């Protein structure tokens, strides 16, 4: 058979036993061992037991002699039967899958693979379609450039570092400072510069910020540059004329290194720049710093208060628990009725707070006689020093009569009055109404958001009960309620575009809040002007001084170039003086500028040579700018008309004229910007183009009665209306009324390169802040979040809370004001060592200030004995 095994071995094993010549090589190459590999020991034992037991037939017992030599043969045992069935066959493959299950597994694998391939093909087709149709999501934008600028820290200096204004050495802006913008190289340079400054900063602080003892504060009536009311008689808080109006206290100078304002001007408005106010001098007269058991706010008693006792040194703590501010304002007006014009006939059935000048001369003279009588608590000298006026007042016939102004606070019935809100509201009433002798009246215009649950228009008792339920007792007499349902019933038929979704109708408080002001002005003819004021506005100075100087400055502005100046931020560091700014605005308007909105406007056409970029100027506003369709004009015959041409005027028209509209932010042209509410105007013919418009962000503004009545009648009879921040300015533009943006001081929280800041704020059409996609209003509003005055700024609320002694972002607080931590190194707000005392801020407007949580003592228990303050002390 040879050395190889036969392929017919299975058949050979079934053959009968035979003899074969012995071969030693056969035994050596026998393939029985290969067969044994496929059988277990159990199989071997079973097979051996079935064979004959004779030793002669067992190959393992055959001797060498039986095998024989090369010539002999031997008996060979038969091969083991190839019985590979049953348990023995599967002994080494006991996990074999059934054939049916294998088919299913194969089917699932193939189906999954095919589905995966088809999904990839479909995804590729969808991606190609998105690319072809421009639906590919853009890469996330990089962080704004201003977020890389370092924070300014000397805003948070204390009263122990006060120095005169001319010695302050402001931290920002500084002259000849390198501008590090954009690019990895400049970023590394900025980081290196910051690191170098961090190493040297501790030594700078020791050398430049010298801490001194707390200086003595001064009373507001001693300030030489404050505004004054002519021929005013002093007003008292109580009916018995025993409680004088408390006064603010201020400190001379500023904290060392306090940054300079970047926008607006103290100088042109004549606002106080050389003094500052800390929290006790500002709000201490109105209940901050003493217990609720004494009639105070019950907050600020246990924070850093060194030197605060001077606030109540000249005049004691006022108990505000039983004060009725509506009656207080009425008494103040009665005492000074000789100064004001008699009002027109009031509209019948006007709800809310009413305060009018008596029409009878007899009654007016009787009131004058009553108020001139001496009182036990106040002598003539004290009264004269408190008011800053002469004790002798001319008779009523020789005094020039002036108009009056309403300060209208807007809020809603679910508004929660916190201690900070109450202190601010008290300061407005005392400083404006009592401080002006009744020239200003403070009102609360409160929206009832659910007049279905509170039927205030169906029942007078429900009207009054709603006021008692939601308004603090001292302010309840100042309230006038309104609701969206009321506006819907008054101004019906307006086409609503629903520009911000179904939750904000044109009659609601978001888009249509000036509707309530229009109707309020219609019901209150006793006022010539109306300040629309928001509850989240704060001013760290004296309110009367602020508003009177704003109004006086606006009155003296000429109309020539006025709308062009209104459309720009005034940045003194780049624009120079106000006269320089006026000239710049005129040049930019008439000749045009090369800016982002027209940089691609003069590219050469195909086949032409290079083209020179040309500038295209605009026509200056001179008189009314009406809609293109004359059918949209309404009651325009009495509109102001320019007395001369624009070129002939010598900046004389408008000087001495009261402004119809005063804003605290620029009035920009929304056309072409990315502002989301630029097209929220209705009631006009829009077949060709939208009417000319202007807008001013933040509704805090002063509107004349003439402007509000024009708005009221246009909404009533022509169904014309626009978004709340656009409607007053647009109506002033259409009718040619005088509108003025007042450049009050603006502060910024970071170290912007000043040229970059100016170009960002005035990045619109021809150097203005609006009129182009590059405008800061709309998609680029994030650049304004670091200002002290904007609707969503983060700087103003943080600065205000730190000023009140609260911790913000784990910085500030009572411990920071009292104790210096010398272990703090480097630059930045968080690295300030502290120990400088309370913060002291110059007069500045801040917005928005919402939900300020102050630590308040527990209210006194019923029947608890409380100490009484002596109002005549």
C-alpha cells in the first residue's frame, strides 16, 4: 500500500482479516494515530470492549517475534470501524448551530449591511442637496472681539481713596495707549502685556492708591452747581408741616483711578462731575440704613457704614409708615400754585391720581396766605438755606407762569416692590415733586394683566381693591390702572402684523405700551410734558438736577442738523468738543463716508478699468419728512414750518423751543438694519415702500402733550401705529416736531480701544448708528452689553449691586469693603485687595436694574413697642 494512507480505508476496514508481509516501515507510518485524534478515550474503551479478548488479537500485546523479520508475515488486526455517528461524533463540536438558524443570521447580517449602505447613499444625496441650495449650517461664530478686552477695576474703588477730580488719574481711557486687536500675534502681545502688568500691579497699587480716613460728606443744598427752582415755597411730607424733606449727602472728588465716561458729556449738560455718592448718602434719607420699626426699610444697617451717621445728623430719620404720597404732592402744589398756569378743563371720569392747580384766584390767594404763615418747626432762615431761594417771594401776578410735567412710572399689577424699588420711588417723589414745588408730579401707570379675573372696568370697588392688593400703601393714591382689553376697546381696527409672534399683540404691553401713555395724556390736560419712566432705571445723583438740566439743554438746541446729531453716539475722546461733533455730523451727512454698507458699491464692471470709490451724501432733515402717499398724512396743517432755507439758517431756528421728544439713546434709522422690529409699523400704504421712520431703544423719554395727542388721534382715526420704541420718533419726524437725543454720560466695563469703540457704535450709514446692516442695532447689539445704559447690559446691574454692598460673581461685599487682602495679586476685578470702604459713584444713569435682593430684618410683631423718631430734632 506504500507509505501513504489509502483513500479506500473505509472500505478496507470492512474486508475480512488477511495476512500481509511484515514491514517495519508500516508500523512506523501507521495512520491509526490520526484516526485516534478524532475519537475520545471513551470511544476507545467502548470499541476495545467489543473486540475479542484474546491477547493474540490485540496489537498492543503482540510481541516482536510475532511481528517477524523482514521475510516473515504477521497477523494484522482489522482497522477500527469508522462509526462516526451519535454522541461520539459531536463530542468535540457540541455548539454547532442548526442550519435554519444559520440562514436567519445570514439574512439579518446581509439586510443590515444593505440598509447601512443605502443610508449612506441617501445621506450623501441629502448633503449634496443642502450644499447646492445653501442649507449647510455655518460654523459657529468666534467670540466677539470686545470679550477679549480686560475688565476695568477702579469702578469699585472706595471712599478711602477719594481725590479731587483733576488728580484722579483715570484708569481709562489713557492717551497713547497701544491698540491690540485681532490676530494671534497681537493676542500674544496682549497676554504678555497683561502678564507684565500683573507682575507690577501690586507695587503700583501701593504707590498710587493711598488709603486715607473717611472724609466728611456734604449736604446737597450746599452744592454750588445744583439746579434751583425760582420762587418756590418749601414743601413738607406731613400735613402738619413738621417733617421736612430729607436731603442727600455727597463726597467731593472721585475714587482714585475711576474711569472716565466714554460717551456723552457732563460738561455740555452742566451735570456734576466733581462729586460722588455712596449708598447711605443717596438712599439713607429714604429709609436705607435704619430699622423698619422706625419707619425705615430695615436694610443696610449692618454693612460697612463708617461716616454714614452724618446722613441723619441735620435731619432725623423719617417715619415713612403713614405717608400718603398723593396727598403730599397735592399739598405741595397748593403751596406753589402761584407759579403755574391754570389747566384746561379736565376730561370727565378720569380715574387715578389727579393733582390740578385751583382755577379760582380767590382760592389761590387763600392758599398763598396759608402757606406763608410761619410754622413752629421751620424758620425763614432754615427754609431759605434748605431751598436755596430767597425768603421773600414775589406776588403771584408778577411771576411768570410755567407748565407742569408728569413723571409716569410704568409697571404691572404683579410687580413685586422690593426695598430698592421703594427707595428709588421715594427719591423720585421727594427730589422731583417736593424739590420742584409741584412742577413735577409722580404717577404710577399699572397694567392689570388679567382683567378677566379682576373686573376693574365693571366695578369701581374691584378697581380700588386691586390697587390695595398689589401696591404698597404709601403709593396707592398715585395709581392709574390700564389693561390690554381697554386699549383694544379704545383703538379698534388696527391691522396687527404679529411681528414677534402670537403672544405679543399690538395692544399689549410689549409692542403697544405707548398706547396707554397716549390715553393718559388725553385724560390729563394739566400737564404740558410727560416723562415715561421705567421701574428698572436708577440714577446715582439727584433726579431734579438731572431732569431740569436735560430739559434746559434740549430747549437750547438748534434744529439745524438736529436729526443728524440725534443719529450718532457722541464720543468725546474721538469727536472732540461738541462744536466739532456738530461739524462732523454735517460733513458726514452731506458728503458721505466710506463704510461697510457701501464698500462694494463702486466696483468696476466687466471690461472696464479701475473705478474710483465715490461717496454719496444724504439730504439733511429740514422740517417735516412725510410718507410718500399723501393719503397717509393726517392733521398736518399746523405742523412747524422752517422759517428759512437750510443753508440760510444760522443755527437759530429751534433755540429756546421746548423739545417735543427727548430720548436718552440715539434716534436711528431702522431702514436697512438687522433690527428685528424695523418693519413693525401699520396703517400706512406699503405698496411702494415703508414710510420714513426713526427709533430709539429704551422707552424712557419725555414726550410733549402735542406729540402724544398727535399719536393718539392718528391711532384712533387713521389706525396708524408702530412699535413702542419707534412710534414717538416716527411721528415727530412726520410732523416736524423737535426731537432731541441727550448725550448723557456713558461708561463701559472693559478696556476698549477708543477708536474701535467709536467705529463700532457709529458703524451705520454715513457715520450714523443706523441705516445699514453694519448698524450696532440688531445682530450687533452684543457690543452694547458692556455699557452702563442699554436694555440688556450686564455692566449696569453688576455695578449697582456692588455699589449697594452686595457680592457679585464672588467679588465685593462687606468683607471686601472693610478688610484689605494683601495676598491678592495681579490685575482684574477679582484681584483687588479691598479695604477701601464703600463704593462712591459719580451721577450716572443705569439700566436695567431688576430684582435687587437686599438683606432685610424681620418685620416687627404685632403689638411690639417701637421707638418713635422726633421729627423736630
